[in-house]
C-alpha cells in the first residue's frame, strides 16, 4: 500500500515540485485537464474527424506542459511535427477515405481484455519509472531540498537549452541522431516506393 | 521567456498600483494582447483598402472611390455591412467544426505577434524559440482551413481545404530551410537576437550576405506567399475552379474573420521577412525604430500585393513540382553554402 500512497502523494505534489512559481499551477491543472479530456474524447467520439481535432487539442496541451517545464524547443517541435505534419496528414487521410462522415467507426476489434492488458502495462511502466527515480534529491533555487520526479528538474534550466540540445545532438548523441535520420529516410523512400508501385 | 522593453515598463507601472504575483502578469499580458489586437485590426482594415487600390490601379481602374478621399473608409463600411448580414448556416454542416474554424484561423493569425518586435523593446515576449514558435503556431491556420472545408459539407470547400493543407505542408520545408540560413548567422532562434545580429551598417542585413543571403530571401518570400495562400499560390480559394474554396459556405462575421486572418497573415509574413532579412527595426538613428520597422514591412507588403496582381495562378501539379523539385534542393544547397561561408569566416561584420 505504501507504493500507492507514494504515487498519490507524488501526483498531488507534482505541480508544486516542478513549478516553484505559484502562478503556473492553475495553468498546469488547466492544461492537464484539457489534455485528459481531449484524449478521452479522441478514443470515445463516434465521428473520426472530431477525434482528429481533439487529438490536435491533446497534443497542443502536451506542448503547453513542455513550456511549463521550460522545454520550449520540445514544445515547438511537438506542435510543428505532431500538429503541423502528423495530424494534418491524418485529417488528409480521413478526408480521402470513403466513409468520411460515417457514424460507424472502424476499429480493429481488439475488445476489452487487450485494452486492459495494454493499459495496465503502460501504467506499470510509467509507475516503475517514477518509483525508480523517486529518491532523487532536488535543490530549489531557494535551497529547499525536496524529493523529485527525475534528475533533470533541478530548479531553473539554463535559458539557452536549445543550444545545449544542438550541442548534445552533434556530440554525445550523434549516433542515435544519425540512426533516427536514416530510419526516417528509409521509411520515406519506402512510402514513395509503395505509392509508385500501385500506379504502374 | 525573457520579458523586455514594453512588457517590463508595463509590469512596473502596474506594480506601482500595488499589484503583484500571478495577477500582475495576467493583467499585463491581457493589456498587451488587447493593444496588439487593436493595432492589427486597424492594420488589416488599411491593408484591405490598400490592396484594393493597388489592384485597381494595376488594372487601369480606380478601386474604391466613394467613401471618403479615395475611399479611405471603404473597408470600415464593408465591415459594418458584414456585421449586419444574416449568418447563413448550412443545414448539413458539422456544427462544432463549422463554428470553430474561423475562430481558430483568427487565433493562429494573432498568436504569432507574441514574438514579433515592432521596434526596439516593442515586443510582448522574447521567447528563445522565437522563429520556431511562429512556424509552429501558423500551422494552426491549415487546421482551421481543413476544419472549414470539412465542416461546410461542401465539395468545393473540402477541395479547397485539402489543397491548402497539401500546399502548406510542402512549402513549410523550403521556408524552414531558408530560415535556417539566418539562424546559422544569428546563432539564436529569438527574433530579438536575430534583429540585433543585423545591427550597425545596413550591409549587415542578412539579405546582403552574398551569395546565400539573397537566395534565402527569395526562397523565403516565395514560400511565405504560398503559406499566406496568395496568388500565384491561392489554390485553396481558386475562384474559377472552386467558386470560393474553403470559405464558400461562410457569410457575415464568420466570413469577415477569415478575411481578417488572411490580411493579418499577409502582414505577418512581411514582418517576419523584415525581421529575418532586412534588419528588423534597425535604420538611421534619428527616425524611431518602430517607424523603420513599419516602413520596411509595408514595402514588403506592397511587393506581395504587386506579385498577387501580376502573376497568374499555378496548377496543382506545378505547385508541388516547384516546391519539391526546385525550392527544396535550392534551399538545402543554400544551407550548405552558408555553413561553409560561416565556417571559414567569409562574411563581414561592419
């Protein structure tokens, strides 16, 4: 039971730990609620186009949370990639599909058991990460020591964290970066090859 | 987020009235937002009139002449007319999507102005992601157009929305690639830092950084015209093919909101061009900085208006070919050239 107590304690205290400024707390709750409600609507709404719109809202709320965590670059990338490209392409696909306004929603018919298993698995993974990082000690700018969620949240981040991201991508994390680039290129070429095959 | 200039001044002024904490920042930013909104609304009215006058004169006619001297308050009367018009609603529309599309279009158009410096210190917030933020927030215009196209339940509107989505997604690539050249030299994404990196002699402006500066300027301008959905890239509302495109079913104030957003987007792309390539607010010292900014921006607006009334519309396949086969290779090569020049220090700081 101690595990659950700790989890609940963490969830309640999370905004206070992460955001030392009082004024950001209502924003955090607003964005979280927006994210959860829109995320729920994505999977429950009958109209698939509405689902896509709510998915955009959900992703946008996540970008807002990134800004609260002083990860502005991540927020911009989130909006640019997920809202600007992925969501638009999804809407594009929805518009081109035959059952555009169809109230009949096509699902993969996984049913309840699979959903429950995947939900438990996802929650377990996240809880495990939180629990293993639980004992990280954070020192606030005022010198107050609290238990933290992860190593990165040591009070204020440097303002030029974009520069740091660029530096680390080009030095320490060069290989993963290149691997991801090649992977994306390969999938792009694959998509083009598939599309061309159909025509001839 | 670094608050500078006008934001700091306003915060201090309000702070002297005894406000503090979260309430202070909320009130400060509300006032700034309202001020920006008012300025942009008046600006949009002016731009509509200006575009009609230029178009008229380019086509050997006068344009609006009746209301005031050379019809200077014609747009105001048009706005009043649109206010009184019946809001015609299609019975088969998608209610929620149809309603929110123009709202979202306006929000996306106005939100970009958080990071646009109108002069030295005349900026709401100097975000350290500046240019990237503008690129991110303007993508909501596309979503608004898609929503309008889908919510109208009209085949022309749907086609218009889809065309605009395909177009904007394609032209975003050369646009970002052109911006990267500037970011490479400024060493920052912040709009204020980019403008300050072009201070001093006007030869420090990015457009004069030979040979890649002018190329980046032209490719950016072409992509910007495409992003703003203006001729020769106005396939989203191609009148001869799609009647009116995505906004075909909109009337009254909803139509006016799309119209407003369109002209604000025109000013936005011009302002970004000035910030990135023409030294922003910098000019000769004795003229206020915001005057310089507006002079330069209006020059670019004038150029874009002339482009619109000069060139015919492209075909859809030409549009895509031009983006992927011409603009993308040029901009990518341009980045490499710019990086080489930067690495060997082959540029001047006067």
